[in-house]
């Protein structure tokens, strides 16, 4: 068996679970018996440049502003404005986070110099697990990129990737710094100490480790307790996993209970990691996240990897979007997970154009397991079960399904806590439907009721996407079709029986990659003209380092301890892109975040290893740019893209000027009050984005639309590019000019694409535009939408 490259591990959420989390994510929290005096955390954005000269520093000014609005009747005498301030933001964002009553917040909002006030919001990690309720889930396969050699040639560089997550497990062999050069003197980060974490836990690989908990403590109304590490140490596993996926050092013989055996390594094994712990047992909060981004930017990170998200309401209300704008202005590349709320359409988070939004896809590896039924029929599924008391694969065990039938489903089929009677399942293999609770937890319910095994069956939402989990009892997952057949067998036979068999790791799965069913989907409901997600990367069954204080299933009852775990989620795909961005940054230190994103997007591929268009696991049909964006990352090509679509911070600001924001809302992004709308961008579709989405308005009179793009030559000085464009049923397309003749490096040339409606289509049409010079292929996905006539 050849060693498996970098990424491995899998974790999947059901749509139901995710939906719950995301809904929860919108909630703002308030505590206190007396609502009139109840304080909650507000993020207060200040216009730094309007500080009167009478103040010697910004914090002093912010404090005096705060003092002027504090209620006289408020609580103890001793409370001062400074005890209300939990953070002071200085780099990516300017202002403070402070505990205020609603009245105080309202008064403060009217004060001159105050740009905006956001209430604290809660964010979620983008695996399928909640910090409270750790239910590990995984899914199948993965697409093997042969990254080993070329990324090692870029091993010696000083790129630092900041990972906002649950902290880090520093003893993991993935963070061994043997052979790394000294930390660059430009790095200003720190190694914060606390329970279970000392200065010696940082090294040349983990160059920074900080904690952000003031917003969390204020929100939950209590301080972090002894059962939680109030330090960068990762109690959860998620942060260790994502950090190792970005930049873990190679570790030979890595595996999870024998599964996925091989060399584990991050995408950029030469890059440094700075861990910013923002997620705690009770969740991740916006004031902490904002502070972490602010600190990370001033520490000097080059890339930020953020595998979490909340609800998307608007660009300016989402503090992650605002913080990422500040980071982008300072030249920091920000990649974020797209969310796990697929396959429902319009389920994306983190859609701001200055963020790289990453969906998840499979690799060419899975973990087969099989069921043999009493009637001799055999079915294949997947599993990461490994245990000493494995069922005998030769013996047949009684098989039960408590779920009635499809016309009259029984809620017991979901195998939720408290629904399972030992009388019905003891000594038997139990069929459970996916949904509502974490998959591994269903297995625990069956085990506690005396069941000897479990078969987890997909529902319609999951289709044939298989999720391999590190179950506590012999168990496997099967697709929807097999599930139906299995249930039919149980209903129609007098004595249904089955045996289970676990077959290890299988490579070379075709087709792959496939867009994961759980990966959140477009369109981008904030701005249809900005296609999202941007791209997909491996996010199913990803193996990477793990915390040693929690079992691989993440269930509190799981006493197994492992050094590596297999997880799935867009949380896992995001750090793949962050790591590749670090490699690009190492090779091209001068490139802007937009140039790096362009390189990743224009070199992405849209065909799988059977040469067919990328499939969608939820439907078993071709996926579209609403599922995969520009396609699947192609790291080697991304280092040499030929041309890039660059975007400067002011261009992004001009884009915001097209978004009908009020001057106050725009002010949230104009850090210095001197940034103003240039009005050169007439439509959001003209932002120099590497993807093209044109929207014909409701008025049928508009039959022709043009967008402009400018490409920068980052390949050889003399290069001649020809355009190729896919045909569309609903529109004819004209590109002017059709040849771009470059004569210098970094030369910029513009082109115009005109779409003329031939026949309005009722659903969007997808295609692509490619500039080719014989060596490079610079591809942009195209979406044409005709809004229904009024
Ligand atoms: C990976 O690349 C190396 C060098 O380019 C090559 O020798 C090796 O066979 C490749 N492995 C796979 C699985 O393609
Ligand atoms: C780090 O790796 C080196 C080289 O493989 C090894 O000699 C050393 O023991 C490792 N350090 C730790 C702390 O495991
Ligand atoms: C489904 O189950 C219900 C309740 O047990 C029963 O009345 C019905 O006949 C069953 N339908 C089929 C198609 O088996
Ligand atoms: C705004 O002012 C700052 C500080 O004076 C300056 O560095 C920056 O270039 C200005 N930005 C614009 C868009 O004028
Ligand atoms: C491209 O530009 C160069 C320099 O201006 C010129 O010599 C060459 O003929 C041009 N080629 C084409 C095909 O236009």
C-alpha cells in the first residue's frame, strides 16, 4: 500500500444537526436577572482617525466614550468603564468589546466617533460536532493529490499560518520542529501559558499560541472552569486536526486504529503555525474571534485559516466578514469553511468576496465494510470500527429495524437516546436511520441497550454518500438504496439475520473527487454576482493529528486515546486551502490575497478521475459551480497560474459601495474615514473576481450585459493567450479582444465579455471561460441567471 498523502480524516454532520447549530448561531446571549440592567457583550467599532487631540491614546478615548454612556444606577460603585471593556482592538479592526446594557449600547451608538455596534454572536465549528456534544462522524473517500515532492521543495520558508480554532495539542509528532530554521525576526507573536501549556510547548513549528475567552466568559456568565484547559492546549481535537492539516510535519506510520495507514503531513510542512484558541466547550464568540484576527494580523501571520462560521445576515453585521476585510487590507489571505449545511441550496456562510470560501469533496480512499444477510445477499458500506470483540463474520445475528416502513416511519428508527428498549434489540444487529443525532452516538445508544451491531442507513438527503465513523460497537454505514433493500428484507423475512465484516482501507476509489453531500451550496444570497463557494478541497475522511484527552468518536464515554483521527467537514477542507495558500505565498511573497485566491481558482479542475464532470454525492449527478465553485484545488498548477485576477482593498470597498449599504454600514469597512466610494465600479459583477456571474434583471427589455475583467501576467514576459468559451443555450457570448498579447511580466490587460440573451432560461446556465497560452489554462466558471419577469 502506498502511503497516503497529507490529508486524511472524516467527519460529517447531518443536515438536521447542522441546521440546528446554524440556527443557534444567530442567537445573541444575554444574562442577568434584571433585564433592565442586564449587560451583554457588544463590539464597538470606533473611527480611529476622529480621536480628539486631548487624548494621548486610543484606549483612553474609547474608555471616556464608554464612561459617558454608563448608567448611573448601574450595579456596584466599584464598577468602572475599564471593567466593562473586555477587548481593545487595534489592527484589523478599531474599537473595543464591552459589556453594556441595551440602553447604554443605544446611547453609545449615537456618540460621534462610534462607527457601529454589533451584539455578540455565537459561531460554530464546521465539522459536524458541537463543542458541547462531541459526536464524531466521518464519511468516505478522498482525492489523492500527489503533493509530496513539490511541497517539500518549498519547505524552507517563513510563512506563518494563524489557525483560529480550539487550540493545539503540542506533543503531537505533527508539530515536531526538527530541521526547521529559526523563527523569523519579523514574527511578533507570543506563546501564552496556562493550564497544561508552558513556553516550552511552543517551538519552531508552533510559533505562537494565544487564548481569547473574555467574550465567551461574559456570554456564558461564568469563568472557564477546572475541567477545561484555560490555555492554548486543545481539549477538543478539532484545532489540532486543522493545524496539522495546514502545516503538520511529516509523520510516518500515522493511522487511526490501523485505518488510513501512511505518512501524515500538512499541505505546507515547512510553514509555521500560530494557534489562536477562540472556541471553548460552550462555543466560539464573535468578540473573541475579532480579537484573535486583530492580534494575528499584528503578530504578522500571512494566512488565516478559520474553520467556523455563523449565520450570514449581511456583510457588515458579520464580525468575521468585517475582521477578514481588515486582515485582507493588511495583505493576509483568509480562508474559511463554507459550512456543512448542504445539500440544501443557499446554505453557505462566509461569503464575503475577500474571503476564500471552501467547500468539501471526497478523496480516492475509503474504508469498506460489508453486511451479509441471511438470504446470502451482500452489501458494502464503510466503517472505521476496530475492536477486540468483533462479531464473528461467520455467524449470523438477528437483524431488527424499529422504524416501521417508509409510508409509516417510526421515530425509534433514529436510535435516539432514551428510545431503545433492550427487550427489542439485545443480542441483535440494529438498523438505524441517519439524522438528528450524531452517528456515533446512535451506535452508543444501541450498544447500551445490548445491541451487538448497527447498520446506519442514509436517508434521501445523504443519498449514496458514505460516512465512515469510529464507532464504539461493530457498525457500518450504507447508502440510501442499500438501506431500502435492507429494510425490505427485514420486513419480508420471518427471521432476518446478518453478519458484519470490516475490510480496512481501500485506495483508488472512482469516481473521485465527488462534492460531499454536506458541503454548503450556493447561490450566494447576499450578492448573486459573486459566485460562491470559491472552490472545493478534500474534506471527507481526513486523517490528521488529534488531542489525547478525547476519544476518536469525541463522545465523553469513549476511553480510547489516539494520536490521529479521521474527520469530515468543510472544517477539514478549509485548512487544505490555507496550507496551499501558504505554499503560494512562500513562492510569491509579493502576491496579494486576491492574487493567491485567483491562482487557486483559475487552476482548479472540474473533472474527476474518470474524466467525467465532478459529481455531487447527494444526487449522483454532475455538480455545478453552486456546489464546487471554480472546482477542485490543483496545488501544483496554482503555483504557476500564468495570469491572475488581482483585486486591491479599495476595489473591494468599491464593491461594497454597490451593495446598497448606508454610509454608516459602509463606515464599518472604511477603517480610516478617508476611504470613500470611487464610483468607478458600476455593478458588483465588475469586481475583478476570478469567477463570472451575470444576472439578467426581471425586465425583459435588458437583453445584453457586459462585464470587464483585468488579468495580470505572472508567467513569462512574452505570452500570447487565446480565449475559449463554452456555449450557452440562453445566450450568445462575445469576448473582446480574443487574444491577449503580453510583452512584460506583471503587465495588465483588460477584456470585456458581452452576454446577449437568445432565450431566457428558467434555471441558471453554467459554463466556463479559459485563457490559454499553450502552457497555462486560466479558467473562470461562468453562471448566467435570468431573474423571472415580474
Ligand atoms: C508522486 O510523484 C512522484 C514524483 O513525481 C512519483 O514518483 C510517484 O509515483 C507519484 N505517486 C503517485 C501515487 O502518483
Ligand atoms: C522529532 O523528530 C526527530 C527526527 O525524526 C526525532 O529524532 C525526535 O525524537 C522527534 N522529537 C520528538 C519530541 O518526538
Ligand atoms: C407500514 O406500516 C404500517 C403500520 O405498521 C402498516 O399499517 C402498513 O400496512 C405498512 N405499509 C407497508 C407498505 O408495508
Ligand atoms: C488614508 O489615510 C492614511 C493615513 O493618512 C493613508 O496612509 C492612506 O493612504 C489613506 N487612504 C486613502 C484611500 O486615501
Ligand atoms: C505581440 O506583441 C509584440 C510586441 O508588441 C509584437 O511584436 C507581436 O507581433 C505581437 N503579436 C501578435 C500576434 O499580435
